[in-house]
C-alpha cells in the first residue's frame, strides 16, 4: 500500500539515481530512479511522490508535480464568492418554553388533538407513577405483598447482582479512568533512528516481535504475488531485537508519566499494572525514579483503602450491625488485604452470638448468607438454629455447613460435608 510523500532532491549520483530526503530533514533517506524524475529537475526541488513503506526501507514508486518552496508561498486566504453585499445573519428564537410544540407547523386538518384525547392512551389517573415506571414495577396501588414497597430484588441485600445501585459510594466498583499515555518518549526514540529502522520500530510499537514477524510474512507474500524479490527475515529480526529494549522503555515511560500525572484519579489496577511493568524493562535513571514514585503512590493509596475498610468493619461492630460488618469484610479493597487476628476473632464471635434461636428464620438465613461470604466463616460457631426453623431453613443450613463447620454440631452431623465449589453471594437462599 502506497502513501503520499514530499521528497526533496539532494544530489545526483553517477549511477543515475537521485538521493532524496523529506523537506527540512538533515540526512538523505533513500534514492529514486532518475527515470521517475523530470529531466529539468535540479538539487533542492521538492516533488510530491508515492512511496511504499516496507520493513527494508522506503521505495519511491512515482513522482508527481513539483511542490512550491516555502519561500515562494504567500500566506494569503482567498475569499471565494460574489462581491455583492448581503444582509447579516438573522436569528429567530422559538417561543413557548424550552421546546416548540411539534404540531404547530402542521396543517389544520393534520393536527392531532390533545394527548389525553388520543385513542389507546390511558388517563393520567390510570398511568403508573414515573418512579414506578423507571423501576419497571406496577403502580403503588397494584403492588402485591411480595412486591410491596419494602421488597427488594433477591440478592440486593446480600451483595448479589442487584446490589450495585444500593451500595454506598465506597463499596461500588472502581470506575476511575484508565491511563492515557502520551507519546513524548516514543517520538524521541523514533526521531533518532535510521531510515531503515523506522518501519521495524513502528511494528514493535504495534505489537512487539510478533508484529514484526507477521509484517515480514505479509510483505513476502505480497512480493511473491508481484514477482518481486522477498525480504530476508534474519537482518530485520536482528534490528528488531536490538531496538526492542529502547522501544519498551519508551512505551513504559509514557505510561508511567501519565500514571504519575493522574495518580489520584488513575484506577488502582492500572497503577498496579504500570508498577509491575517496571520489572519487565531495562530502566535508566529517569525510569528508576519514575518507578520509585509510582510505588510510593500505590502503597499510599492501598494503605488508605485498607484503613477505611478496617474502619467500616470496626464501626459496624461497635454499633451492633453484625451483618454489615460481615458484608464489608467480604469486600476487601484488594485481594491481598487481610483482617488482623484480633478483628477476625471479634467478628467471628459477634457473628456466632448473633445466630440465636430468638432470631426470625428469614433474618437468620440472611445473616448466615453473610457469614458464608465472609473470610471468617470457618471459625464462626452459631449459637443455635432459629426456633421457627422449617425444612427450607434446615436444608440451607446443611448446605452451608460445608462453609461453616460450626453448623454441623447443631444439625447432628458428625463430620461437616465438603464445601463444594465456591458460590456467589446469595446462592444458598431460595425463594
């Protein structure tokens, strides 16, 4: 595939070839056959040409019309149009509020009546409330007891699929923006490369060594179809291997600078990815300084999130909200976060003491779900089964005994059953 390129002739060689460079460049970048250049051409002329950019260099395939030199150009804007004077632009504002009635411009016989008089539309008193329509539920007057005002989708209170909108801000998924790297270091590396190295470097930036190998295969396939000589892959792969450390370092620096500039807004997973990527490149002094700053930033943010997480659990326990403390413990700020031994023991004892016979069956089941999802489930020892336990509660308790071994004694099981595969929140509960 050819591209348009402006070339400046720099010298005429004895073998009939012209050397050329891009206008304004210091060094020549290739040669062009004299048969493609007009016979009146001289050194310094600039021509518009078509060139093929391949891994082994740039090949000029055609030379078109000459381009005027900058010194001959006149920076002037030409105005096209008639010389007759015209009126200024007039603006007419629509009346009647924020939007115009869509029937105002229609003929009288095509206008429809008021919205309430149209056939097939219910009266305003029969239509559901706006908030009910947005939630996809019937009007408040048509709700049943199971779908009443106090009902919520199953799993919303247990951290299930419907819980995202009801969570506090600190418990919602991380939706911070990703790193948008610049191109300063990559452009600096490309500017210092030789002409034959540029196509290889561009492929490295696109996809590393696999991209270079794929480009060689595609170019040789095209050369065979056009009866041209194929490119030897070994020299190009050697160039790519030599350029790879510089390209990787420049790409990492661009990401690191972007992450440092938006350290507070960058998502933790992106910041952690940039920090871990520092171990895969050969860092120079500037790179080591960037990596050190990003490690400190990451450690500071992770420590702050851990402290907030521990604070929410402790506050919930102090206020007697055992279920909230268990649910918060199941959502650490990062996978490596762990509860301290003292807090884990306190949470486990509070959960066991809360599972009493006086607790209603539904609340007991909800608290058991929170225990199963928590990291202290193996050490929780429920005080008793609910007094009004039915077959459904006992079935759920037997199923949960694999996760909470303390239930086995209450159920009369000599050995707790195997826990089975890891379940999602609210999976034990059944309608």
